[in-house]
């Protein structure tokens, strides 16, 4: 979060620096503490879908290596969730 100090200026125009700092503070207030993790309300669904894809693949690989005798059962459970998330991310209409 930008400090009130203006020691390390971003550009050469002080007015532009103030506008940038105010815009960053406004974005922080709009997003909240959860928004800092998952993103703004506009990008949150994509970020959550990406997070579920990443966690699904990571847990699938980890459990497949940990329990090699039961890897097929886990992938039967996780693959529908992964394909749902991938379909959401890549199936969205462009704005």
C-alpha cells in the first residue's frame, strides 16, 4: 500500500503521482482483504477457477505419487471438477 511519503516518486509530475496513489488506495478499499488474495470483483471468478485448477492438479499429482495404488480413484473424482473449471475459464464470452 502506498505510503504518504513521496520520496520515491513514480514519475516527474507530482499531480500524476498523487492520482496514482489515490487510485491505488481506492482499489485497495474496493477489493478488501479477500480481494487482495483473489483479485477485484471483475477478475475474482477467473482467479478462483485458476486456483481450483492449480490445486486440483497439484493434489492429483501429489496423491498419485503418495498412494500409487489408488491414483485412478482420485482422478475419477477430481477430473470433473478440473474440466468444469477449465470450461468456465475458456468458455467465457469476450466482453
